[in-house]
C-alpha cells in the first residue's frame, strides 16, 4: 500500500490519540516514525506502532508520562522519561540542551527511565542542522553476548554522529553495534520469512543460525567481533550507568507487552564547533570531496537523504497487512 507522508502522519497521530496519548506526545512520537519510513528504514518506522500500542494498553508504557526536564549543572541537562515512550523526552531534552550548548559551547543530555528511541541518526541530524556536532548513545534490551560469552548481555546499542557539512545535508553516521539491527530480524519473523543471512546471529546454544525465530531466542553477533563487544560495553556505561538507567540485561523487551518497563537510557553530547573552528563545516565538506574522488565511495547518510526526497514525491510503501492493522488501531480495534 502506497501512502503519502501527510496521510501517514495523520494516521499515526490518530492511532496514538485513540490510545490515550496527549496531543504533544503523539506528535513527538509520530514525527520520527514517519521520518524512518521516508528514509527507507521500516524496522524503526510504523512496524513498531502495534508493539507500542500493546505496551500502552498493558501499562508497560506510561501513556500519561510527562517528561521531567532538569539542569543539574550549567552544561548538563537531565530528562526523566517516566517510563513513557522515549521520543517526547528526547525531543524536549534536546531543545533545552541546544540552548545550553549555545551558551556554554558544550552540553550533555542524559535521559533515564526511557524506551526505544528510534533512529539515533535522526536526533543527531536535527542538531547538525542547527550547526552543532552531536554524538548519541543508547542502550537497549539484551540481545548480544560479550565476546566469547554465552548469554545475551548488551543491547545492540546504537551510536550516532552528526555534524554540519557546508551547504550540503549534514554528515550522519548511524549504526547498531551488532552486525545488523535486531529490528531487521524481528521484521523477517513478522513477515513469515524462514531465513536470514548467515553471520547475523547465533541460537540459544551459541551456534550460528539463519532461522529468525532461533536468532531472536539467541544472540546477535557484534560488529567487529571483540571490538564491537567492547564498544557495546562502553555504550552501556555511557547510556545506562551515567543516567542511572537499566543495563541491557536488566531491561525488558521493546516488543513484549508484558513485564516491567525497559527503563533504559540515552546520552547526547552537543558541541558548538564554530567556537573552535569557524571553518569546520567547510573543512568537513573538503574531506567528503576528497573521499568522493575515489571510485565507488560514498558519504554516510547520503543514501537516506536521497531516499527521503524520493519518498516525499512517491509516497511510502507499507505492507498491506500492516496498513490494515494500523487502520484498525486508529479505529480503536485491538
């Protein structure tokens, strides 16, 4: 089913209003989901909506949560998401942190008692468009074993980097620390696919598997093997320990409506790079230009911007089964 951006946004907004979210919360939730669909990242788009709604209905997600924003130090901003969805907490936190960074030149945002934060690249992109360099870290429910371990301990723990790039779209680097995002395996299972590429995951016994169901019961394989596992541990500390949030092995699933709230964390670093180097953005573009002179190269983030531009003209293709499910949710049919 092809659906245009405006209609997709309206559909999403209606779903979350019917589910009991306040208007401003619904808008903050829907915006990044729409952007993920436009960018061709459906694993972080509207395929997540039925899971969010199930958790709102079960009480695992606090539908009445109002993020609590505080400033414990001149360059530090803290947001308690209060076990609601992460999007409004991050959106409000970054708005405050942006102001703090422009005053101090540097600021850190810590979010606690949070949930799935969508594409981390979207958050750093928004700050890069404001002229700042941004780094983002989030932990997530355990899905990846430590290197040589046998039990899922870390989440896939995405990291993202964004910065201005002259007159071009920002440079955006966005990656999970597993070889692929876990959402891709969830999507494969939801679509009834019987196989995933080899090298993505191991089963509960630690053996390589191409079965999506077995992979979800086992562990993702870290990107870069031991190095990826070490980076995942670093993100656990940056996102969870810094904010007093749950570690991945303590957090409940983003997909299961049962159990306690995940209570994970996110951390964002913002730097007003113009204070250090007024030519920063132009120098970044000079680096990109040098790279692109080499055949076969590309700049991170460009593909998603190209896809976004096409999607805004052609619309977004949602699976028919998901489209029908979304309309049922909008009508209050669960």
